[in-house]
C-alpha cells in the first residue's frame, strides 16, 4: 500500500525555488493537489501561471519567513503530506546563523505545526543534502546514508563567522536534518506521520523557476553557468567537484518518497556520480554545442574523487538517473533558451 496517493493534498514549502518548482511540477503530473508556500505574491503569481494547465490543483500561500514560530500552523490543516524544501542555499553568509536559523527553525517549525494542527498528515519528506552526509576524507571514499557530517557543525562551533562558507552551509543542513530525526524520536508513539529525507548531491538540470538573469538562478546553476560561460583556470577544471544529480530525478525522488511505503524513516542520497567541469566541456564539445570553452582536455585524467552512493534511491524509490550528457546539455540549453542574449556572449576557448 502506498503511504500517500494522488489526489492527496500536499504542501510544498519554498515552491519558488529551483528544486521545489520541479517537485511541484512532478507532483501535479502525478495527480496531486499542490499548495506551494512562497515568500511573496509575485513569486506565487509566477507559479500560478507556470502551472495554469493544472487549474485549481495548484495554489499558493504566502509564508514570508520560515524562521518565525508557528508560521505553518494554518497551512497544514487539511493537508495529507508535506514536502519541506525551503532553506537558504548560498555561500555568502557572514554569520553562520543566517543559514542555520532558517534551516533548523524552518524544519522544526513545520514539524511542530504538523504535530499540532495536521492530523491528516501521513508523511513528511524533507530536502536535506549530501552536505549533511559528507566530510573531508581521503579519496576515494564512498559515502552512503550511514554517514553523517559532524565535521562542519564542529568547525562552526570553533570558528564561527571565520569558518569557510561551504561549511556554514553544510552545518545548516546537518543541524536541520539532525533536528528533524531528533523531533521524530522525541515524539515517538504520539506522532501520526513518518519522515523521509532526500539528500541530493549538487543539483543541475533545466530551470523553470523565476529568475531575471542566469546569475539570479539558484546557487548550483549559477556556478554551472559561471563555469560554462567563462573560461576557467586549469585547476578549476580538473578538480573533482561534488557529485551531481539531475533536478528532474531529485523531484521524482521526493514524490516517490511520498508514495513508497517502506521509504518511511529512511534517508536517501540522490546522486548520479562525480564530475569535473572539464568532463562537462568535453560532453558539450562532442555534442557540437557551440560557444563552449574547450578547457584543457585530459587535465582531469588523474583526478581523485569521492563517491556519493545514490543506489538506495534506485532500489527503493525506483529512480533511474538521467544520463550525464542529457543533464549537462539540458542545463545549458535551458539557460540559453530562457535568456537568449547569453547565446551571443563570446566565449574564448582558453584562459
Ligand atoms: P533555491 O534558492 O532555489 O530555493 C530555496 C527556497 O527556499 C526558495 O524558494 C527560498 O525563497 C526559500 N527560502 C529560503 N529561506 C527562506 C526563509 N527564511 N523563509 C521562507 N523561504 C525561504 O535553492 P535550491 O532549489 O537549490 O534548494 C532547495 C533545497 O534543496 C534547499 O533545502 C537546499 O539546501 C537543498 N539542496 C540543494 C542542492 C542544489 O545543488 N541546488 C543540493 C542539495 C540540497 P526565496 O527564493 O524567495 O528567498
């Protein structure tokens, strides 16, 4: 039996975001009634228009700040399942609290609201991240759902504002996911819903959310765009980036996590595998995509990498990861199609 089935009513937080807009899309395609939370009316109106073919099955509510206590209290009433994706993702926080507070209070806040006011909620799916899984280690190492990143929160305790940006974000994701599992444990026996976390690698793929220009897209796509639209130094191309995954697979993982009964109480890494930007250049060049830097072919031959094992999501949630070539081409084409002026920007072949 499915944990949740269409046409159930689901609440999706941060619906205006890169991943969340795709989560809403897939949920609508599966026949759900979707209520998306957004921070402003204009962001909601954009989504209303994007999902107009689904008529009354999509609507939005405005939740300006997930940090504020009880903001979800009214919005979980009558809801069957919740997908909580809202959380800040960027690398420009001065104080780590800018990331940690919304991540942790947003997560515990929505769980408390469901506990209080959401008697129909059967399942909650939280967008965590591999940021809550991975830690600095010798390569090659294969990370699985058993791993927890305690390194970043410890570093933040020691270094505070001076900690590297990446660890401020990683700490926010670890602390938020940890708080969610602790909440479940503390309320065991009195709670009517179960919890699933999806822990994606670096997410790429076509964008459908609102943005005025490529650099205003979310962090992972902005960085992809920077690497593809401007030649990079050799070192930046050979370095093993994080692993990556397609946003369409991540969105499907969220919806499957609602439906697959045995997913309850589990974490799922969503990851296709490691990458280098040189590999992406090579793929685009082989596919004859114009106006892409050549880089330094072969520079990543000896790149050492870690693996984020996304096979459990294949086995349990039935994911079939998108081919790397499709992700890379579709990511770039989606940006070039949405922002036609970017096609005309000259790209020199090397730095
Ligand atoms: P986006 O920045 O596109 O989406 C984040 C969403 O959260 C936005 O809708 C944003 O609203 C909302 N949000 C942030 N802070 C608040 C707040 N204080 N109150 C209300 N809403 C808030 O990023 P992504 O789509 O990339 O990320 C979505 C989720 O996926 C996050 O939890 C992120 O940690 C996780 N993730 C992302 C990965 C990636 O590579 N992209 C990888 C792994 C996990 P607004 O834009 O209006 O501020």
